[in-house]
C-alpha cells in the first residue's frame, strides 16, 4: 500500500501527516488493478445481450459489433458527454446574461467594453448596453438550440476563415450544438451507427461546438458579466486560507453563478455577517476551475473577497482536511464525491447550486436567474452560521504551501496589452528562434500518469528547457502554480532563449491563463498568431498537450484541438487502443484531413522530444531557422 | 534385469523411459530397423521437404544418454528364442532378456491390385518411403494416392499445397470414412477438391497399367475412369508387424493380443502400439489402436509392468483423430460411423463463428451418454468431449446442442484422471 | 514449489486473467499493443473463462498434470513434462497436429489463433516474476502459494 504522490511535495507531505483522512491519493492504490477491456475500449454494455468483451476467442459482440465499432461508439459517447458538460455551462451563462439584459437579474455587468467587442465579433447590434447584451445572449442561445440540420451561425464569425473552409469541406460545420450531442447519443446506441470514421467526424463536430461555444463564448460572456482579466501577481496554495476568516470553498466552472454572492460579499453588509460571528470577514477560497476564473478576473470582480486559488481538482479533499473551510459551494465539476466524509468529519457544510453536481450529503439550493443577490445573502449567512457552529470543535491545520508571486490574469487580450498592443514581439521571437515555438499545456490533473501533476510538471520542465514557451489553462496550471512554474523565478529552469525573454518582459516561462475554459483563450491566441502570420493553424510551430487528461470534457476539448489542426499530446491514450482503425485515424490519418493528430507518450522526456520534433518540422516547413 | 525392446518409435521409447524411471540399474537395449528416431506422423512433411529428419525427432535432446538406453539403429530383430530368452538381430547381435517388449508397429498393406506392385509405387509408413517419394517428386508427374484415410488425405493436401498434381482414390462415399459421417465427409470432399485435388470417392483401383519398361502409365478405376499416373502412393490400410511373434507361439489376430497390462500370452513378453490388438474402452471391442497417443500409453503401461510396477490401460482407445484439412481443423472421437447405423441419436449443430469460419459439431448420444463427436472447424475443448466419451459421462440433452461445453464439462473441475 | 491456487467460488467472470495472459504473450508484452494489429492477429489467451455444467463460472486453467494427456499425445516432442513439474510446449517443435487439443481432458491445450498453426498452452509465465493471470485477478480467485503441485483447484462452490 503506497499513497499516490504529487509533484507538489508540500501537498504530499500534508497528506502524509493527515494519514487518518481517506483521499483519492489513497484510493488510487485500492483501484490500481485496472480492467484491460475497459482500457482498450472493447467492453460494450449497451444492451441486455451484453456486456460483450472482445477477445481473439470472441472477436465480435453479440450484435456483431467489432472492436472498431465498440471503441468508436465509446469514444463518441464520451466526447458527447464532455461536450454536453461545457454546453451546459455556456447555456447557463447565456441565460444569465439574458436575465441581466431583461432586468430580471440584479447582477451588474462589469465590462461594457468587452460587450461591445463581443457584439461586434458576433455581428450583433443593439442600442443600449442591455439590449446588446440581450441580443448576444439570444444569438448564442439560438445557435445552441438549433436543430441538427441547421448550421450554427456564429461558427464562421468565431473561427479563422481558413479553418472554417476546411471544416466546411470536411462536413464538420456543426448543426445546433445540443442537437449534435443528442444525435451523438442516438448514433452510439446499440444497433445504430457502427462506422468508426463517421463517429470520429462527429467527435470533431462536437469538438467545434465545445471549443467555440462551451469554451470561448462562455469566457467572453463571463468577461462581460464578471470583468476582464488583467495581469497581476497573486498568491496561490493552501496558504491563501486565513483561519480568522469565514472561509467558503468554491468548486465548479461557472464564474457568473457566483456573481450574486461576490456582489453581496463586496458590500459591508455581507462582511458584517462574518464580523458579528467573531471572524475578520468572509472570503472565497478558489478550488478547481471556478477558482481559477476568480483569480483570473480578480482585478475586475471580487478582488477584495477572493483569498486566492488553493489548488486544482485533486487538492480539494486535502483542503477540507485542513479544517479551515466552513462551507463548500459546488456548481459543476470537479466535485469529488470523496470530499463528503471528510466534510462530515470537519463539520464543513456542503451546498450545491445546480443539481448536476448534487452530492448525497450536500444541500441543493438552486441558483435561480433573478434571485442572485438573495442567494448570495443566504450562502453568506449559512457560511457565517457554520463558522460559528463548528469553530472550536475542529482542529485547524493549514500547511505553509504555495507561492506568493504567481503571475495571473493572462488572457488573449491582456497578453497583447502586455506586449504593447500586438503579438508581433512574440512572432519575432519565434521567427528568430529565441523561442522555438509554443506549447499549450492544458486540461486536467489525474493521479494516473505518474502521480498527481507529475507528468504535467516533468513535461513542462522539459519544454521550457528547450526554449518552448508554455501557455497553460485548467488544472494543469493549478498544479504548475503550486510548483513554482508560474512565478518569475521559474525562468531559471528555462533554456537561455526563453529565460532572456522572461527577464525582458518580467514574465514566467509558463503563462497562466486560468481555468480549463481558458483553453479557448489559448486557442484564440493561436488563431491570432495564424492571422498575424498569414498562415493556417497546422502550419504554426505550436503544439498542445493534455498530459494528465482526466475526464470526458478533456476529450471534447481535445477534439477541438484536433479540429483546429493541432498536434495533441496525451500521456495516456483514451480508451481506443482496442481498435486499430480508430487509433490509426487519430494518430495518423487525421493529419491529412484537419492537420491535427494525437501523439501518445507517457514518458515526459520522450514526449518533449516528440513535441519538439513536431515544432521543428513546422519551423522547417516555414523556412524558419531550425536551431540545433 | 535385462530389458530388450524391439522398435524405436512411440510405444518402444515410452516403455524404455518408464522402465528406467523404475529400475535405475537395469540394462535396457532397444533395437530398431529405423536409421534414426523420427515421428512417423510427420512423414508427409518430410516427403514434401517442409521438415528435415532431424527436426522430426520426437525425443528430448540426448534422450538415450539421459535414460541410459543402449540404442541400436538400423538393426532389425530377426528372431526370438523364447526358451533361451534371447533375440537375434540382422547385424548379428544377440541379446538376452528377462523382459521383452515387441513394439514393431505396422507397415503398409498393398491391396491385391493387378500391376500395383512394381516400380514407382510407394508405401507410406517409414522414413525410407518418404525419402523415396521425395526423390521421385521433382519429376513433376501425376501422383495417385490410393486411400483417403488420415494418411492419404494429409499427404494429398500437403503435396497439393506445393502445386503437385494429385489424385486421391477412396472406396467409401467420402474421405476419412472412419472419422467422418456423410455431412462432414461431404465438407471434407469439397475442401480437398477446392485445394486442387482430383478426388474419386466410391471408386476402387481396378488395375494399374504399365508400359513395356514397367513404368506406370495409368490407374484404372472400377468405374472405368483412367487416371494418368507417374507415381502411386498406397495409403489404404496397414498390416501389423506380427511376424516375430507368430512363429514363437504368441497369440495374434490382426495384431498381437494384449491384456490391460500389455502382457502377451507368454510370461516375459509384452507388446504395445500398432502391432497389438487390445480392448477399446469406448466400444468394448478387441481391436487395433492405430494412433500415436494410444501407442505411447500402451508403451508406458508395458514399461511400468515390465519393471515390476502396476499400471493399467484404463482409458485405452484408438478411436480418436485430429486432422488439419487444408487449414480446417477437425477432431473426431468415438465410433462415428458405427453410430450412424446404430440406435444412437445424432445431433448436428451448424454455425459460422465470428472469425468467419464454418463450423459443425456433431454429437452422437445414447440416452444421456455422449458416445461420439465430430468437431469441424472449431476444435477448442475437443478433449473435454473426449473425456466425456471415454468416461461415459452423463450429458444433459438440451445442453449438448449448444456450441459450448456445458454438459460435457459437468464435474470436470473435480475430475482427476488416472 | 510455487502453486497457483484457484478458488472458483470467488470468480466474478471479469476475464481479466484472459486478457492479462493475452498481453503477456503478445509481442511487446504491453496492453497497448495487444490488439494493435487487429483482433484477428491478436494472440489467444492460454486460459479461458468457461461456464461449467452447473451454470457457474469456471476459470479454466492448465493443471500442469502429474500425468499429462497432452504430453502423451504429442507426436513431435514439443510438449514436455519438465523436472520442475511444469508442462511446457516448445513452439519450434510443434507441428500443429492438435493431438494434444484432442487429448487434454480439461480443454487447456488450445489451437493458436493469430499465430502460426501451433498449439498454445499455459507456460506458467516462467519468463515473468509473477503469473500474469494471478496478478490481474481482482477477486482473489487466483492466488500463488506454496505447494507440491503447480496448480490446485480448491473444490468449493
Ligand atoms: C504418415 C503417417 C501419419 C500419421 N499421423 C498420425 C497422427 O497425426 N496422429 C496419430 O495419432 N497417429 C498418426 N499416425 C499413426 C502413428 O504414427 C502410429 O500409431 C504410431 O507411430 C505407432 O507407434 P508404434 O511405436 O506402435 O509403431 P511404429 O511407429 O510403427 O514403429 C515401429 C517401430 O518398430 C521398428 N521395427 C519394426 N520391425 C522391427 C524389427 N523386426 N526389428 C527392429 N525394429 C523393428 C520400426 O523401425 C519402428 O521404429 C500416422 C502414421 C503415419 C504413417
Ligand atoms: S494442457 Fe491439459 S493435459 Fe496438458 S498439462 Fe495442462 S491440463 Fe494437463
Ligand atoms: S499440436 Fe504441437 S504440441 Fe500439440 S501434439 Fe501436435 S506437435 Fe505436439
Ligand atoms: S500462468 Fe501465465 S501462461 Fe498460464 S494462464 Fe496464467 S498468464 Fe497465461
Ligand atoms: S481474473 Fe479472476 S475473477 Fe476475473 S475471470 Fe479470471 S479468475 Fe475469474
């Protein structure tokens, strides 16, 4: 029995100390024996004749489905579910924007400038701010709700024209996003579609729905509602928690769900609730991506009531085990079920705002449009009451953890601003070889690929050593912040070229874009680079990696990357290796279609070599210098 | 103790090994007419040249040294003196024995057909036969194989695969008449024909036409068909090598009669393998058992008993065959053809497995007992059926038609053989 | 000696033993590569989960018999009962006559698939530290212990 290790050694040490608490790090060992059929994707549970498993002795399911059909079906189902998750987020964000526009919601828009830009991009007009906001929301919702045979209209306004042409040629322009998900479920039911290639194309369409709507439009609308990211320095890690405050942990992906709570806590009345219980006030503690979003936009909203980002998905159980969290609010994933017994033992109250993440022991208090401030007040009161009821009865033990000088607030716009108004300086550095290329290190953390954040950290270290600039979004960046990669001192780990750039611009070698939703922002940066250089995306010396991808959403994100024509590295393969056809299409043939391909490599050094080789090949094709 | 073993094949070597394991000090001498140890079952591979003699050795490396067996190759025993308890050999050796094993096997039986005996007619039992055929093949002529039993079919398929022009003649209505019934027999016929073999069933060789030099010209069949022939291989039955035994008062019928301890009617003399006749446990008849595993098992029992131990032929049968016909695996167990005429129930299960292979399973049952089975195309678990047949295990009717084992396996987990 | 102890009452029918055996005998020995050339070319497990006549799951493993019928049947000398008690097939000597398949009373001598026409059987993972099937069994149905035989079925359930 060995506890799973983290690249974040402070976290490992803390878990060691809290050995009486059962966390995912302990359960990993109990679950270490994997089912190979599941890993290969060749177990089908779709009908009552099953489950069917493919072996040389039983090469087909009862229905006749081959390994290829089972694997493709399984992958499309997973991508559809992942896409559905992000579409849920964009839908609720658009509905909030709409509620604000109609005056139903008391939430105030924090970035009207961002609204103008978004409306312009989407080709939406409107006399007043609110009218414009309403029209933007309507345009997004109309696309989401379209039937499958009607192409979504905003796709061509969001995508690079060259990309849109490629997609059109390949039949990848998606119909209504929710209908695409719906029909993916139809297709993957039993005795329906068994053509692996058709299913993989559907995955790519869902990737486009995910990327342009689930990611980008969510970000852009949340920028309007919650304020735009600004580059600044912040603290991350468990040390952001001050036990003298009423502490509310936040888990989820929808920043604007917290609009009412933040707005309320920003008022003296809000803080007073805590003060009367003897605390110094009430603060939010970031966990998972919604915390990243709060950190990203702290300049525009909630800066005073947001203590900081504590850690990524798999740190939540440990954070609750510190005893310093009075209330945990969840509104989406990554809500780990394992937190429940720990919360019970720490008398931490669990509240969920959306039944999509309801837990057995959490109280469901639905977030209703128009009632955001009431909700905020109710949550603040619950937190303060819980503080009063539990403090004294629990031991609080917060480790010294994290970094105080994390550079945050990077977005497609704040980056351009930092560079003086355009991406030209970066382009010049790439062209002259000071920076060989750019790698997006994206997505989740898992405990599987070497341990918590292990591969993410090792791969990032290898890439920056090779003078490859790293842009990170999602739980990867949560981990990278807590291991020092987003602090200026990390320049010491970079190669000479990248280090010089870091020194010149005062940035770390890893740029922290925040939540996984900001994978969309990184892809906008890629779009902008392609536009500025007059190239298509597959030509750029840019790669992406989701080294420690965890769930279905990551697969949907990955499909967007593939549709964009990027080389996507994964440390662990999705459950596809039982199918030679699916494996070959994704790792080879797709490059002829969209320009993208999947590259699987568990070893971080080998992965970095492979990614560097891709970058070098693209440089060579562009006639750029290829440093030895 | 002096042991003399006549023969250098399946039964004889198995006996030698069993003796040595029980009698570390005994002297074991083994005389064989063969020039080397080789597996007869691979003769077709030697004839086609796909295997060499050295590869066909079925014994472990340094077998004779390891078990301290004195082996005399190319040395046939020419006579037994039962009074003196000694044997004489063609090389002029004499060897005294306390225990003697006769495991001389069988040889090709030439049917009494006019013109058959003569040049370019080969038997197919010994290395010499395979080598002679191999030497004659490059002539590129027409080959007629007489007899579509296991040996004839395997040889025909092997040579046709290499592009030789092969005709195969069989008296019965279909190939492998002892192993297959009509339906699977027809499948076998179509497989062989598809492999390019010119198959003539339900026909008989009436005479062989030879030219003035005595070389074959054509094989004339009873039906009137004439098959042009340059080479002929006879694979239409064998005759046990009982000559040594008959002269000295050992009881023989089609073979040397042995009991369950492999004893002949003479006290110090044992026999095993294709030279014998013994009681078959499936049909309860005294009959020859012309298969390798039976010869090995009889050799083992003979060896153990010769060395003073006890053992018994509890599971003795020759009614089992496994054959690969042009890539299709077939196993037949039990008296499948006797069954058709009998009061047994015949159940046929035809299917195509998901690898695309055509498969047939045929079961013959007597009440709830499995009596015989033919597995065509998919032979995994054949031994489990064999076990049920040999042990007279109960089978549940509704289960036997399933492609799987179910009934046949009932209780096998707890079963221990021997 | 090392004994594989099988308690069939604990078998849940997950077939992980089969897959582990396939992987252990695949070129490369990795799960990722086991089906890479397509299921028709994948190697076959040396073991099989069967259903017994009593309707219960029966993980069918070679017993490395004291008197192996497969060895008696082998006309090429490929199969051997070794001094260490294991019954091992030498694939270079095997001619694929399947006399052993016909003879193994338990169905553990099996025709190959995806490989040359030879027999395949359990080799007790002699080239690995731990038997792959045992390591993959999540229920404790398969265990390794000390004993006098290579394989023991605990006759319960
Ligand atoms: C081509 C062919 C393919 C076959 N394929 C199969 C198969 O796939 N499966 C199967 O089960 N069976 C098969 N058989 C049958 C199998 O070979 C025999 O059942 C088996 O060899 C019998 O073994 P044995 O020891 O009794 O006799 P044999 O193998 O016939 O050996 C007899 C031995 O005695 C020696 N000998 C004979 N007379 C004397 C003498 N006077 N002095 C000294 N030595 C003497 C011979 O040289 C030989 O060494 C096949 C046979 C042939 C010919
Ligand atoms: S293959 Fe069958 S006969 Fe051979 S040792 Fe294994 S269980 Fe026994
Ligand atoms: S298939 Fe191979 S191992 Fe089995 S009996 Fe034939 S030669 Fe021996
Ligand atoms: S011991 Fe090894 S060879 Fe035998 S069944 Fe288990 S995995 Fe297969
Ligand atoms: S791995 Fe264990 S539980 Fe699973 S099928 Fe095999 S023996 Fe049964």
